[in-house]
C-alpha cells in the first residue's frame, strides 16, 4: 500500500506544464498568464475629475465658506470623453463631469454639493457665475495621470492566475488577447456493463452512469476541457476502441474496472497499451487506483498520454479525483498552488478508524464563535453520492490514528474553496479572559509553567487597558529614547528582545501577531476579550454568576466555584476547576496546539 502523498508525487512526476496559447482575454478566466505584461500607456491618460463639479484653482477658494462664498466666473463646461477648449484663469471655473480631463490652469475640483449649483439651477439664476462654499486643498478630487498604471511599468507578471480583476486590468491596457498556459483536454471514460446513459430508461440490473458527469464537471471546475468518451463495456474490444478515441487528449481518466472483479478489464487493456501501475493507496474510500501512461505514435513521434484509473464507486471516484486528478490538471495549467485549502475544525461526531487507511470523511463545516465545526453528512458508504452533495469539506483522519472523538480537532479540506485561497493560517493561540481580579493572570502564569514542563515553546501576550507600558525602568536608555519621542524602541541583548512601539489605536490581535512571529507552539493571551480568538473565560464565584463573554464565543469556562447554569447543557461548554491547571492545559493542548 502506498501513501496518498507518494501516489500524488508519482502522478505529478508524469505531468508537464502545457504550452502557452494566445486567446481573447474573456476566454482566459482562471488561466495562468504566460508572459509579463507591461503598460504602453498611462492610466488614467490625463489628469481628470473624480467628481462632478467645478475645475478651478484651489488658491481662488481661500476664505470661502457657507457664509462667505467666493464667486467665480464659469467660462465653460467639459464632459467625460471630450477635451477642454478653455483654460482656467484666476477667478474662473469650468463645469466638469467625472472622468473629464482637467482644463489647463485648474488644479482642483470642487464638487457641486459645495457650490450653489443646485439652488442656482432650481431658481433659474444666472449660470455664468458660481458660488464656492468651502475652502479646498490643491489637488482635491483630481485623479492624476498615470496614478493607477504608469507607462512602461510591469503590470501583470508571468504566472499570475487571471481573475476578473486582472482581465479588467488587461482591458484597461488595451490588450484584447493574452498569452496563457493552455487548458488541458481531459478524456473521460466510464466503464461497466451495468451502465446506462442519463437519457436512457433504466433496465433491470442497470444503473445510470453518474461518474462521467461528476468527473466532467470537476474537470471544468478546475479549468480543464472535458472530452466525454461515453461508456466502455467490460470487453477488451470495447475498451480498446474507446481508449483509442481518447488518446489525443492531454490526460485520460477512466472510472471503474480497476478492482479485482472478473470483469474489471481496464487494467488488462491498459497493461497491454503502455506502462501502468496498479496501486493500493492507503486511503478510504478509494483504495484501488491505477496510474500510468499509454504510449501512442503521432506520425514518427512517440507520445505518452497519462492515464488515471479511478475506482468505480461514485464517491471513491470523486474523492480520488479531488486528491489526484485535480492537482494533475492544475499542474498542467501552470498553477503553483495545488493543495486544497485546509482548516482546523472541531469534529461533532465520533469517527471510527476501521483499518490503517487515511479516512476522507464527508462533512459539513460551519463557523460558530470564531471556531469551525465539522459534522458528518450521513451514510459514508462509497456509493452514497448524496452525502458528498451535502458536504462542503472532507475531514482527513490520519492513517495512524484511532479515528476521532467528538470535540477533537481535525483537518478539513474545503471542497468549495479555491486553491488560491491558500492554506488558512491557524495560530496555536487561546485567550484567557475574565473580569478584573478574576484570577486570569495567575492562571496564565500557572499555564505557562505547566506548558514549559510539557516541553512547549510559549509566547505570552497581555492586553493592557492603560496607555503606558513599562518594560524597562525610568532612567534606562530605552526609556530615554521613548521619552525623546522615538515611535518605536527596541532593545536587543544576547538573551532578550523587547520592543515598544507607539500606536494611535488599541491594536487588534492580527496586528500584534506578526510581530510575535510564528515560532511558538502556543500563544497564551491574557485579555483581548473583544477579539475573535478562541477564548477561555475565568469565572470567580465572588464576582457573581454573569459571564464577561457570551457562551457561544467561549471554548471553556474555568471557575473557582460551581456554575450549574444551563451553559453546559445548551452550549456543551466544558467547565473546569481553576485549581486544576493540568486539566486546563490538557484542554488547550487538545484543542489549540497544532501538529503535536
Ligand atoms: P467497479 O470499480 O467497476 O467494480 O465499480 C464499482 C461500483 O461502482 C459498482 O457498483 C459500479 O456499478 C459502480 N460504478 C462504476 N462505474 C460507475 C459509473 N460510471 N456511474 C455510477 N456508478 C458506477
Ligand atoms: Mg466495473
């Protein structure tokens, strides 16, 4: 049995990035740019108005206000798409529409709302003058030439995946076509005497061919072009004919016929035609998998068509597609990120490990109180396609585990998230919150000691409500630098690093974490009760029964008394004793410490 990683490495080692082709930009969505794109123009091409209003000289508005209007002579009008025919001189203005080029002499646009334009128009007053009702700074409401893209700059680099916004950028540069890596053509063959196509009535013993459709839809979703070969029957002749039809494709995907049944002939036909490996992959569902290359002569050239033989069971076929065919297609398209985004979620059902294979469990992921939860979507049989239809993720239970228990943290591949979303960063972090004097500081101290005993590298972070933080004492150099007005003071010694930076707001945790770095096994936070961090609230009996945070935000409660509120029943919140540091550390370890 080979591991999922070994199987994927082998598949990918047979595939090359395809060659580039030039095509209309609208046909390039989701494809990888195969050239650097430089601009040959400035965007915008000229200084222009960002608002409907009056183009004028900022100087002329000096002293203007609601009660002290400045009157300017309106010498013309310029609409978007035309060029100004007059200049703006001292004491004059030109009526200008959004996007219209700024007239010579003007440096600013005052929007209509800050003039008497509307009242003047409604009272049919003379429009040859305008009252400016506020003083403005030079450059207001002016979009400068080249402020978006300057001529001859590199705008889109080779390797970029083209999304709607990149297609828009290409259009704004005046590119009607782009050079992109070609989309792979993927031939799809379903096999089996029991299969009937979707437009045919069912007959006894027969089932509809669903795999072709699932696979074709997957191929399209990941950017390939499906070429449907139909159904190959369980005979050498039928399979040979069908496979021949698929050999002009970039890859052939078959489903069925790779297990050990008497009629499973795909492997015999393929073994005859090329190099093929039959693998037992350490995964469930999807154990039998075939992969190889079919050799073919194209004129005098030998060509090899990679072939992936997926199992026939509809769920196995889809899950093996996700693990092997999807990255194969993405690689051929020149994409760099082949991995599905993975999140950490709390599993809401027990999962039994039946043998030593990696389990892919169909789950529905929801987010509640800053935490992902994964619940199993029903019958996990490899023929139950509806339980994949209900799922938005695949929980991955490692082969060497004993399964998972309710409440365990598991990795989930998010089926509907694009690869570009990348791996969602999860931090091994938990906040200990509680009212003042609840005992949270002491608990953090005890937890630090406990985790140090367990061999962890710990970062502790405190949220302070007071403005001043003292790290070093008054009179020390760092203190003097800070006193002198330095915005950041850093002191580094062979043994310590301390960093103080002035801030104009109460920093959010996501602004603080990058400074702390990611070298720690666990970040213990005291406070930050308003953040979306996973939280454990410290409750102290003598301060009353009310909690600081709402129960759905919390991962656990630690108390020095007893809390027999409906909290435990309704929210299934673990309640731990304040003195039992080891139990609290166990809970943190199980839920928030990753990859240990
Ligand atoms: P096989 O791998 O050919 O032994 O097929 C395993 C199971 O998957 C059998 O119950 C098949 O009927 C079913 N199966 C195979 N191919 C398809 C298909 N294209 N659509 C739906 N079910 C299929
Ligand atoms: Mg079959």
